[in-house]
C-alpha cells in the first residue's frame, strides 16, 4: 500500500538521513553496543547536518520546521538500519526534551541552552521515573525547596535515557509535596552542579547502544532561573507533551517491525528444510501473511495518528492507543519471526535476535501498556 504521508521535501530529507545513518551510525553500532553508549561525537555530527532540534527556531540553531513527519523520517531510517537504540539518542532530544524547551523556556533560557543542544555539543535528558515511582508522576518524591534565588534539590531518578551523557537534565520535581500534582514542576539541572551525581549505567537486556542510568541529587543548589515554565504546572506540561513521546515510541515499534518482517521474508525464502524453502510450507506462509497484514494495519493507523499530530488534533487517548497496540504487536511479531529462524534466531549474530531483545522495552517506557489502557478506559463513555 502506497503512503501519501510525505512530500518531496520529506523524501529529500530521507535521502540525507539515510546517507548519514549509513556513514555515521551503522559502522559504529557494534562498538557502541559493547560500550553501552554512543560516542558524544555522534551528536556533533548529527547537529552539523541538521538532525537535532528539527522544530526549534533557526535563530537558536534548530531546523525551524514544526512538522513531526521529519522526526518520523529520522526514526524510520535509524530503525531500518537496526539502530533502534540510537533513536533514544537523537529522537530522544527531538521528541522528549525539545518540545519542553521550545514551548516553555524563556528567551534567556533559549539563548543559554538551545544552540549547544541543537549543535550536539551538549546532550540532554528528561528525568521522570524514580526508584519508587513509575508512571504515577503525581507521586514523585524528588523535592525542590526554594531558598532565595535557588532551589535545593534532593532525590533520585532511575531508568534515565542518556543519563550518563546528558549535560542538561529536565527533572520532574515536587516543589510542595503537600499539594500533590499541583506541586509538580520542571527544573533543569546541569552537569557539574555539586551534589548532582550519576549512579550505575544500568545493564539492560536490549538497546545496548543507548545508555540508561541512575541519577541522584543531594542538596543540589539550582538557580531559580532554571525553572522551566511556571512552578506547580509541571503535571499539565507533561500531559500536554506525552502524546508526542508516545507516538515516537509507536513509530519506532512500527519501523522496527517492518525491518524484522523484511529480514524474515528473506531468511525464510533462502533457508531450506526437507527440500523446500521455509517459506514454502503452508503453515509458515500463513504466519508470514498474518505478520505482514498486522504490520500493514499498524502502519496505516500510525500514519493517521501522525497526520493528526501534525494538524494539532492528536488526542492523548489516540496516542495511548497507538503506543500500546503497536508495541504489543511488536512483541508478537519478533517472537514469531524468531521462531521462523529456528535455532539461528537464538543467535545474537542474527538481526532477529537483536530485534527480539531491543523490542522488549517498548511496552514499558513512556507509560506501560497497562497505563495506556487506563487512559483509554477512563475516556470511554456509553
């Protein structure tokens, strides 16, 4: 089925991104996986060709194009190359951090932070999850107590993508725990602030090229000038931006499934058993037909959600539907595809094995499947 989502400018951009991924990502993937993180130089190279801050104003070094379809192209080309882990590095800024800075930062903050982030000379992260608090953002225990012209921050975060490399961290904090979600604020912590420490680089079962870390804050004094937006409105800001983050996860899932399917079709056509190709057995043809159909359905639904997001109409409920359904489908697709590879599917030298491991996080981050269903369920009316 032909896609009508992109125009000529998007296709030209895709050609540039594909060339970048071929030259600057694929040759280094194995080394990054072994190191547990990408080289910082990747950000600088990505910034130089305009892959960072796609919808940040050109005055601050960004692309100046508020069109998620460009973000989608970056995701698709990274996943096509088997670099799903790297989407959390590049798209992690574009889809998770940049929207907060674009919409909430003061002019002084934009001038101070955005040029370095868009050029890749500095790296960012967003810190929501805590050791005892996952999807329930209203229950964060990291506190930021106002003391004159500073906030004193204490607490801990975990599962933070880019936590080791990040120079700026948008932290979700509570400025007045007594008032619950009305106390949630966003505060930017910067590398080198006394008391801001990085803990373990967490050992994950997949996405090995992307660093995930623990962060701790002990009496970190943060200038009040680093408050992002208004104090106490952080929860509303998070709810406004989470749909794009969740759609980014769904886009990664769909693009990754398409890669898995393509590789599986090739393997089953070439591999023989009992004198015929693996794909020549009716049971396997039916399995491939089911996978191909489900992936196509996921693609069409995702593209419709992207259209809605670009038009400013994507609802949190539709984003939740896209996120949980595509990521749960991805689990089935990679499992069935691995089975079709037989014993070779269990070997990490084969793409399907790495796809299987990398896919497992998709139903967990940006809100678990169960949380997505809660969001949808609460919206339903007779």
